[in-house]
C-alpha cells in the first residue's frame, strides 16, 4: 500500500546517513544546551531578571533542534507535524511566562506566527492560535502566573480542536473536489473512447429510447444525425430496416431481447448492398437493476469477403472453379459414414479424358487448359444441384451422386459421355474432339475388395481403367464377388419387404423423448421393425436401404403414417394426448399426393394434426428444396409439425433450418455421445442450441447414454433428450396398451 502524501510545505522526512549523522549529533548537543538554558531560566526566583529575548531565543533554538531530531522518523503525517509544533510553541510560551507574567503582544506574535512561518508548517494555524491567545489576554488580562498558564492551556486545547476540525473539513472538501474531477475525467475518457473506437455504439434506456451514440454508428448505419439525436428508436429503426436483407429477423431479435432484458446477444446482419455487420448486445446494469442496453456494431464486410475467398480457394480448383480433390474426398467420406449408418450412400463416378496428352503435345498447354475448362462446364451443366463434381488433377474428374443407385449412375454416365463426345472445340483454327472413360462404384459397397480398393474413389478408379482397356469412350461398373452375392441378397430382401407389406409383418416400436425442463415424457418416436420368415425382428438397417433403393419407401411411409394416426386416435378415445414423431423418406417428401392423403386420414380419424411430428433428414430435403418447402408448408398449414433430423452432420444443416419451416432440431448423436468429455462436441452443441433459440426452434438431443450427459444438456439449454438412457425402443402395443397410463 502507498503512504499518505506529504502536506504542502511540510519538512521532508530525514534519513540520517553520512553527513546527516554528523548534523544529527550536532543538533542533539544544541538541543541539550538549549533545554538546559530554558530550565535555568524557569528556575530563577524573580521574573524579569533575565532578558526576555534571550529566553525566547534559547527556547526557540532548543525547540528547533528537538524538532529536527524528531523528524528523523520514517513517516510523518501533516497532523503530527502540527501537533508537534503546537507542543514546541507551548514550551516557548511557558518560558516567556515564567520570565514575564505579562509579555507584550509583539512577543506572543513573534512566538506563534514567527515559529509557524519559520517551520513552514501551517501559517493559518499559527494565526488562529495567536488570535485566540491575543483575544484571551485582551478580554481577561491575567493577574498572576496561574491565570496566564490557565489561559494558555485553554487556548492550546481549543486551538488543537479547531485545527483538527479544520483539517477534517479541508480533507472532505478536497475529496469532494477530487471526486468531481474524477467524474469529469471518466466522462471525458468515455466520450473519447466512444468516438475513437472502430465500432458503432448505441446505448438505449430501459424503455428503448436512445441516450448515447457515437459518430461511427451514424456513419455505419447512414442515419441522419437529427433522427438519432431525437432519441426516438422507432424512427431510427425505420432507416435500418430499409437496408437489411432480413428485416423481420432483425425486429424479432429486438423483441426477444426486450422480452428478456437480461439476455446477451450476438448475430450477423446482412445488408442489401452486400455489407455484413456483427451485432453485439449486452444489458446495462446499475447494481441489480437493468437500466438500458448497449448495442455494438462492427463492419466485417472485408473480413467476411476475405474469409469467403479463402474458403473458396481451399475447396475449389483454381482453373475450373469445380471442387478440388480435398473437398471431394471430404464429401465422399461423409457419404461413407452416412452409408455405414443408414445403408445407402450414393455412387462415385471417376472420369478421365481419353488421349488428352495428345492435345497438350500438339496444341500446347494453353489449349489443354481451355479444353479442361470446357469439359468442366459440360459436367456441371448436366448434373443436379445436389451432386458434387470435382477436378482431381490433370484431366481427371470425379462425380458424387448422393441417394443414387447403379442404374441412376449408369444413366448419368451415358449422358456425360455423350455430351463430351458431341462437344466441338477449336484451337488455333484446328478442331478438337475428345472422349472420356468413366468408372462407377457404389459408396456403400464396403466389403470383399482387393487391396487398394477399400475406398469408393479407388474402386471407381479401377472401374475407369477397365473402361479404357475395353475400348475407351465408355463406362464400367465396379463389381466384386461380394457385390454379386450382395445383389442376390438384396433381391431376396425386396421380396421379403413386399410380403411384409402384404401380410402385415411390419411392427412399430416406440422410443420415449424426455422434456428436460418438465422432467416428463412428452412424445415418442416411431421406429419401424420387420419380422423375417422365422419370426425374428429385423432392425431397420437390414431392409430400409434396399427399400429406398428399389422404390418401396413411399409405400412403407404411408403404412407407418397410417399406423401413427391410428395410435393417436386410439389414445385420444381413451382420454390421452399422444404425440408421435414419424420419419419420412426423400421419396415421400417429393410425392405431391402425399400431403393430400395425410389430410384425408386426419379428417377420417378426427385427430389433432399437431400430434404428428414428421422427421426429415437434410439429404431428403435437399433432393429438391422447392418441393420440400412446399411439402412442409402444406402439412404445416394443417397443424402438423416438423423436425430436422441429424442436425449438424452436414454442412447444409444451418442453411436448411433457415429456409424450412421446422419446429424441432434433432442434434446429431455424434455430437451427444461423448458430450461430457469432448470440448469440440460441447462447442457444437452450444452453437446449435443458440442458433435454434434465435430462430425459435426447439432442440432434441439424440443418443443420450447416461445421466451426466442429461445434466450437461440441461445446463446447455437443450429442450428434449432421447436415447437408451431415457428409454429403449419397445413395441408400440406394450407402450400404448389400454392399461398403460401415458406419462404425457
């Protein structure tokens, strides 16, 4: 801690070293001599026999020397100095009174003012003491030595009290002046900070009126200064909404924050002119009371553009603008993981131009580059938006067809070969024609391969070389021994599925979903199972992939939805409200007659449409976004609700949750399974929860396996939980039996 500051004019604290020690010894000797003379003067039997000036000089010298010795302490406060001077001056006064019971006023003035002025302690205090003594002697002249001593003592005590009170008053006034100065300094610093920051700052009170802003805010938002200075936030918002791409989302965010003033917020604002702002918001609090809100806006247009360019270059081929090998391999890896989970992942095509080296050797590399760009445009123009096409390097291209089978891939390969074959190019006046060879491999074909063929790209590459060896300008499908055996098993499975639909061998299972806030089971997800010829239950992975690939999913979806409506109706008749989540495939999502059929069944059973929650996956939605949006809107208008499954598993999840009117976001189980131990999973889940909350969606965490995960999900604000820890799937007839009371 720092020591108190020394009083102005106070003697410095002495630290005797070297020459100082010699002076201190000399001062001590002088003090002893002066004190001896003073005592001799006091002991004289008859006052007035000694020269008064000699006594004063001797006592003053003794006091001065003693005071210098006393100052050798390490720390001396101003009050201590004043008290010491008072005592020293009292000694001199006593010496004078003992020599002359009625000293002259000039002597007293010399004693009190002269000594205080000599030591530069406090001239004000000296004047006060002198005035008090002078007034006392004038009002009541002392008659004897005892009267003089009594008056002097009374004045000394009262002088000390007055000095202490004045000191305290002075300190209080100085403190108040310093506080006012500090406030002015803080306000000046705040104003300078607001005006010097690169961010636009806006401060509103608890009622939304504008109370402070900086010039940068006006410049960024291009709002007239008089509008903001008027304090009317509604007038300012009018200028803001005209500039934004999504004004409704901007208004909703403000309404949400006014509804919950304690919330902090962050989001991105996109402008019609291409600018991009970061928006931060934090409540302004005075102690425990919220008195307003601070908004901060940062222009990140250049940074956003730079990041977008970097991301683009990281994923795209510079020459053609197509995906590069790195990005394509990532897409294929995701499809492989999807296939491992759901049994279907799509097809990979490897395309290589025939005799392209001849073009480079005869016409030069510039002509070769132009031909590569033309082929890239041909490929991109003949594929769906959901397909991925990439240039792997040189004259090699690759195509990923998600949710496609071998028949779809062969049809696409024929179209691409024909487009390249019939394309006419000319360089330096010379016509150029090229052909290509294509290899086809299924993403989900993961077993029974030779060494080096364990990846879809490797298998497609093997098939592509088979096409070249077979004469070029053609395609070949990779077929292994295991693949042939698999095809036979799939044909048998197709027959089983058809018989299951005809003979009612499909079964519905229910898995509970826990409301993490209410602590109760709020709804169930319907899961499909199938009985084989021996009566054993087959999991969905064993037959749904085949059903989807060979066009049976639409029929299965209708069977499941019909069962769900019947279960809801049965429970309703027993006085229970049952909410069921039903999975829909891409085929049903693209069926224009499906919503009408659902509407008819709802009307026939007379159930509340909001009891049905249809689950769709990202891959199902992106097959045809416009059709999917129309499908969801039609059923939503009836009262049905929708959930986006496996959220976060694909890059498009955040895009689709923005454009599809869904009610629930189901967090992919890969981010939940190790949530307690994985910092990455925790960050992803928190981001998804914040996004869903901002968009007004509820969140459901899948694959919840223990109570620790449940606690962490509650902490993060997830709304619902589903998994084996909550409840394993059980037959619907057991869960929804008439004698079972539903928790919901």
